[in-house]
């Protein structure tokens, strides 16, 4: 493929400010939304009780809900699970007392002949899970920036972290808009996306570094921009093919995986799209800006040193 031909037709660098503005506007609106509407935190991160109603035949949400209403309990969330929807999963935010739990178990034991299973998350456990989830994401981010810095240089690491936070925040924004439950599978999806996104970014950075090694000297923005744009064009097809392959799998999981995997698969789909976008239009463009500033500072420093040397020579008296 003639990359030089495509390099003149696809100019990613030219529109970098549009990408920055679009991402910044979206994330700013998302932050406002997160501060006002917030996330729909599941009982994994708050506290509550999950009761799995076990039946020998498929059940419907209306049927299970009617049984709860008959005994005076209204679940905060009710979903179906199992291969044939033979499990009704009811979630109650806040702790149910032992008497309430026993009453529900006895009722559904009489109705379906199987004793429901009960799992409870206390406020202390919920806070610990939330804290550990945040720590996990932060540790992954720090590990990534250290790895990228050692493999490439600090500017690459900073650019990669900016892109990663962009992806993670975008996922949170989408889940805040849709008000889908945020639970442990959601955190697993975010960590998966962090790994995928950094892999795609590293491939792009590796091509940038390789193309920069062919340059005799990078004098300023135009030289760096040419290298970055050429590298993006060269990795574009690979990025698109990779994300489409994984998207098909994640999309199938979202459609056919059932309610239990819907949160995980949706977070994957959103994260995959965000990761591909950020690798091309955020990470590489941020690196371009940082590298240009670095070259400019080195150039200014060199000029200052030459001026100081010249001033010293002029100030030194010559022996007649």
C-alpha cells in the first residue's frame, strides 16, 4: 500500500483541535451529569440483599414480582437468569432483617418447591469493594505509565494515561446516562478495556517511534506532525480490523449473554470504541503537542547557551 498517497489524503493532525474540543465537551457534560444524576450503583458497592428465586420451569418478571407483592415486598431490581429464565434475581437496596429473609424464603419455597438463595452485602463490605475497585484502576494506570515510560519515554507515558482516563471517564458517562447498574463485572470490563486500549496505543506509539528514527532531525511541529500522521495512517487498518473483530464478540455477548453479562458486555463495547478513538485522536495528538513543546524548549535552551557563550567571549579581554 502506498502510505504516502494516503498520508496526503488522511490528515488526522489537521483536525486535532476538533477532536480535543469534542472530547472535552463530551467529558465536561458527562462530569456535570455524574455530579448531578450520578451512577446507578449496585449492591456490590452500596449494601443490600440479593435473593435468587429458583424454579423448575421458566418464569417471567411479572410472575415473580406478583409473588413478592403478595407478601408485601417490592424489590428495587428484578431480572431473570439461567439458561431458560428459570431464576428470578431480586435485589433489595439496604439490609433485610433475618425475619424478612426467612419469610421470603418460606413463601417461594411453597410456590416453586425450591429454597431461594440469599446473599447480603453489608455497608462495610460495599465501601471496601468500592475502594478496592478504585485502587485497582489506579494501580493499573500507574503500572502502565511506568511500563510505557521505560519502553518509550515519559511523553509517551503521559499521553497514554490521558487517553486511558478519557476512555474510563467516557464509560462512566455512558452508564450514568443509561443508568445501568455499576457492579463488579463493570469494574472487570473497565480493567479489560484499560489493557486493550493501552495495547492499541502502544502499537501506534511503536510505529511513531520507528518512523521518528528515520528522520535525520526533527526541527519543530511540522516535522513531528508529518511523522505522527504517517504513523496513524499506517496503523489505521490494523486498529479498525482489531476493534471490529472484538466488537463482534462483545456485541454477541451483549445480545445473547443474558442479563448477568449485559453490564460487562456493554462496558466492553463502549470501551472498545472509546479505546480505538483515543489511540488515534487523543494519545497520538497529545504526544504531538508534548513533543513539539519539548523540541521548542530544547531549541530555546540551545539558543540561550550560544548567546551566553558569545557574551562570555565578548567580555573576555584579548591580549594585544
